C-alpha cells in the first residue's frame, strides 16, 4: 500500500503553523479513501526566532504521525524542504507552505494523480478559479510558466507552486535542487527535462497569514536565472538556438532591404542605411556563432549525461537530421559563394578602376566567407564530439558481435 509524507517548511510562522498543521492532519481520512495507507507530517523549523518550533512540537507531542525537525540557523526554504525530503519515509512525498495560502484539503486529489501514474503532481494556482494571488505575482507566475512551456515544450500553468506531491523514486532525477525559494521552478524545469510525467491539479489560493517573505523583483530574477541555467544544462540549443536564429533573421531582413535598394539603382547609403548594415553584419555573424555554439553545447551535455544528443530547437526535430549535421556542406557553399563573389568583384572593380562601386558585393562576400568558415569549424567540432558520445555504444556493439 502507498504511504505519503507531507513536509512543511516553517520560518517564523507562529501565526499560522498551528492552523496549517491541524488542517493537514484533518485530511488523513480523505487520504486513506484516495488509496493512501500510511501518513506522516514533518515540520522543518528553519531556525525560527519566534514560537514556531514550540507550537509545532506541542502538536507533535499529541500525534505519533507528526515529527518536528529543527535547523539551528535559517538555511533557506529549499534547504528546509530537502531536510524534510531526506527524513521522509513515504512512497510519496508532498509539501506545502506554512502560511495558509495552499489548501491541504486537495492533497487527496494530488495523491490520487500520483498513484495513477504521475511522477510529479503540481497544485496549480493559475488553473484554479478561486485565487487571491496579488496581480504582480500572478503576472510573474504566468511569465515563468509560459517560459517553461516554451523551453520544455510541455504546457505548464504554474511552475513555482509551493504545493506538490511526487514519487520518492523521482527525487533522485530532480536533484540537485537549490536551497532558496527557487527550488520549485527548478524542480519543475528538471522534472520536465528528465522526462518525468508531470500533472497539474487546479487548486484555490488564499491570502497568506503574516508577512510575505517573497520579493517579486529580487526573487523573480532568481527564478528566471535558475530556470534558464537549468534548461542550459539539459538542452542549450533550445535557448541559444532561438537567440541565434533571431540574429540570423535580422541579418536576412537587412540584407533583403539592401538588395532591393541596389536593384532600384541606389548605390549610396544614408546614415540609417549604414547603421542597418552594421547591425545586419553583427547580427548575422553573431547569430550563426550563438546557434552553432548552442548545438555544440548539446553534444557536450550529452557526453556528460552519457545520453543521446537532444536535437532541435522545438520539442521534436523538424528535419529528419538536425540542422547542425548539414553545417559542413552548407558552410562550404557559403564559403565558395563568398569567394567567387569576391574574385568577380575585385576583377570588375580593378578593371574599371572604380572599385568603390563594388563595396556592396565585397561586404556580402566577406559575410558569406566568414559565415561559411564558422559553420565548417563548428561542423568539424561537432563531428568529433558526436564520435566521442557514441564511442562507448559502438564499442559495446562491436564486442557483442564478436
């Protein structure tokens, strides 16, 4: 039979700790009806300076299902949760905040989803109809959830919810987790990129008891950085590829505008034309570099995890083979085209003694040559990394044949 451990991290929560503990204890019968055979409640007192510890221990003394664990000093929200996870005995592990904002009455629904196959079940405040979340935090949570949906290619409505249930077996795949308030968005990001089954259950959200410890600006920036760097550790081309493609598109738009102007007989650039040319060249070369770096980074990540290389900027490759596998011949064509344009332009310019008129073609040929050289260099590097990533598998295959 399935058992569950509920963890409550608490730091100076004397105004709400008794109420939230009693509410959690009150759902034991509902948990049993949902298929939970065993239950325990762990309160992690994270170095509180008020009466949080004493109040929690009073309730623990009255119930064998409750344990209180104390940190001598404040170590952070994530650290308190990880202490609880390490001490938990249940097959399922859940947690919620001590401030009364999350409804423990929904734990039976979350546990049922986990029993039915989900590895991580998130209580979504954004999908619930009854939410008293402040407008600034609601906008921030929507932005984070949308970002994770795009980067993880899976629909998420609440990436930072502080009420969850997950299988003990999934914990190792979601570690390491940070010690701060950013534990929840990092957990969501890791779970999705580890291929865990993530399910969201709509829950209501209430006003907190006491003063909030969350700073929308400071903690929001930490959340954003944590999510981006976590994704970078799994699939760098998902982020770097989008940035690189944006630069390439800017360069193509500028180049198209210059070609149209040239066809209309305009040979001299206006000040804005010079600025556009500058940004177009920088965007094109930088975009190719960032895209190629992201693709190369993916090979390095695959070597670290000893897994297949994650392909594509989107969830599934659009092409039968990843775009970077074609960098060799595409780069060669760019280099050859740039070289031919440069030779023809120099011959015409020198022959007519008016090489200044050929500036447009010479700039274009330089861009082609530089882009082609970059693509060839990155293609060679990725070929070597691909061979290294497949070396163990190929060696094992050869040994089996013998």
